[in-house]
C-alpha cells in the first residue's frame, strides 16, 4: 500500500486549488463592484430626489413660468425647451433654476446662484418645457412645467446613469 502522494498528484491538487481560487476571487471582485455601483446609484437617487422635490414644490405654488432669458414678469411658453427656468414664488420673489456646467443651480431674487446638486453627481442634461403659461383668450391649459434631467455618478465601472422626467402644474387655478 502506498502511504503518500506523488509529486504529480500534489501538482494537480495545487493547480485545481489555484483555478478554484481564481474563479472565487473573480466572483468576490464582481460583488464589490456591484456594491460600489449600488452605492453610487443610491447617492444619485437621494440627491436628485431632494433636488427635484424642492424644485417641484416651489414651482407648484409659483406663477408666471418663464422658460429661457427675459423678464419673468411676462409668462412665456417654451415648447422646445430651455436650460433656464424662472418663475415667481408664492411670496412674489423670482426664483431661477439653470444648468451651469454639470450642476443644477438656484437663484432667489437678486442673490447669486448656488449649486443644489452634490458635487459627485454630474448633470449631463437639464431641460425645462413650459406649456399654458402665456395667457390667451380661450386657453383651457393650466400652466405646467415638464422637467427632464439626465445625470450620472461614480467613476469607471461603478458609474450609474439616471434619466428623470417629471411634470408639475401650477396649483393656483388659471382662470
């Protein structure tokens, strides 16, 4: 009877062990990568949720929606979209949102613009569409704003893309 292993048997066992460990390490790395991407997506969702919720709440109670440059006192439809949106808040103060570089910025009255999205989030596209803002005889449309945001967060393989679209209508009846 044989009591030990031969050199070939040991080499085969070590080779099988190395193959199994290599496959296992690949699986562990994939799990870490999925976790990184999940955290990145959660960051984007939480920050954009807060940003959009704040924007929509102010727009809902606002009036005189004005898409693009110009005097906000004159409501203006913008069916082709623009990256700048102004309106009067419920207090009568002008609020402006815009895309600047890769962040969404907000300006209240004559203050300076401040970023309202986190620095780790990149906004690739922000478009505001306004409909029913211009008062026309027999116009049955309630003023509303459609907002489309395309963003991403993370770097390399852990990058997450998110496209968001929401519609808000003016709460005060446009009669």
